[in-house]
């Protein structure tokens, strides 16, 4: 029975959300609950947001129908934290929160999960093999989940990008957990992937609905959680497992690379300019590609292909020495940023015609 559950959860979530989205969009439009254009946003029309709502409810329905009770009980703290994070995003989409209040609100579900759950970052893995104190594991895990949730929110700036990256990451985790024998986590990944697959139908340019904080924060917490489980599952796996990574932290960063790389770059640039790291601007990787005269779809395709390149690198080098993994990861990251910046500069450079003689 369980071998059919990933397909059942994926397609149930996809079908339910596919029927929910038109109704949801119509309700928001009728009540004029729309995301308005401004200087910080790219879209030029009033568009419904809170696209995470149909995803959330389709996943809840699918899990209630298909997930066995004994499995569901193992994830009760995760489900509780995701529900609270969903409400935080919903509140911010309806009535925007101040940046500081928003961060504190996000910390509530994160701290609840980290305190009650056993899934924490409990060591430095291949970087430095030492068991770290429990209080430090709380701080590191909470910080990672908070930063990644907001990183995913930051890249949700063009049609199709955040959904496409999340779908890619969830498919990877879904298949990896299944191959590694951790099928319970695979079921959750495929269930969420179903809702996102449907969302992309309505979010592709020109978008009929945005993900919003409702979806970005929910998916950020969920994917961040799967990243932590990935590290711990890989560490506990036998050395003879085919898809075991010798450098799990480097591999996890490669899988989640675009939100992480974009956030690190933006924060460094803002600090160099003596700006607040929380100050919104149009200096993200997606903005550089748009300034390079790419369309929304083209920019999304470039960043998704870049993410696939990093994942492929991690898979090919899964048995390589950690030092080599980290060296390639850093070089590839710096090279990717440099190429995108260079592409933008070359596309903006005016073409001068040669004088006729």
C-alpha cells in the first residue's frame, strides 16, 4: 500500500488545489483583496496574493485522506508549527507587519518546533566532527529555519520562480528520502509538491495569483525542515548506501543554493553600502536578470537550470573529499554570481555603431 502513497498524495494535492485556485482567486478579486504595485515590486497590475492558502488546504486534505495515523502522529509538532507559520503569513498578507514584528512572529512556530521536535542540527557534520551542546543546537537550528524562510520569501519576486525552485527541491528530497528508505518524509515532500505544481499553472507569467508570505513562509519552514532531516538521515545512513553524501552540508547548500546564494550576496552588498540588511531593494539575482532584458519566464528558467547544475554537481561529487566539495561549491557560486552580473552589464551596455567611411 505504502508504495502507492507518494503518487496518491501528489495527485490528490494537485487536483484539489487545481480546483481551489480559481475559486480562491475569484473571491479575492471580488473582495478587492489584491497585491498593489509599488516601487519595490515588479508587477504592474493589481493581483491576488496569498497563493499559499490553496496549497495549505489541499495538503491538509490529502494528508487527512491518505496518511496513516501512526505516521501522522510522528509529525504532529511539524504540522502544528507549519499551521502557525501559515497564520503568520496570512496575517502579514492581509495586514502588513513591521519587519521586527514579522521576524518575532516567525520565531514563535520555529521555536515551538525546535523545542518539541528531535529534528535539529546537532553537529557540524563533515565540517568539524564534534557533538555540540543542546542549547547551541537550538540556536543554530532556529537561525537556519528563520533565515531560510525569509530567503525563500526574498526570491519570490517574479512569476514562477519561487514555485519552480520549491518544486525542484521537493522532487529531489522526495526521491532521495524514498531511495534512502525514509519513505515517511518522502510522502510529505510529494504532497507539498502536488500543491505547488497546481500553483505554477496559475502563477506562470502572466500570473493570476502570487505566492505571498502565506506561501513563502510556509514553504520556507517546510523545506528548511527537510534540509535538516536530510543532514541527519544522511549521517545515520550506512556508508554503503548508494546516495549517501560524504559532505552533507555542502550537498544541502547545493540543493537549496539559489535562495541561500541570493540572500548572502544581497546582505553583503547592503552592508558594504552601509544599508540595513532588512532594507528592500531591487538588487537580487532575479532583478539582475530582468535588467539584462530577460522575461520573467527566461529569468526563472536560468535560475532553475543553475539550481539543477548545483544539484548535479553534488550528486556527481557525493563520494569526493569534503575539501574538494567545498572548493567546487564556492568556486561555482562565485562564478555564477559573476556571470549573472556580467550578463546584466553587457546587456545594458549601449551598442555603438561604427562610423561609415
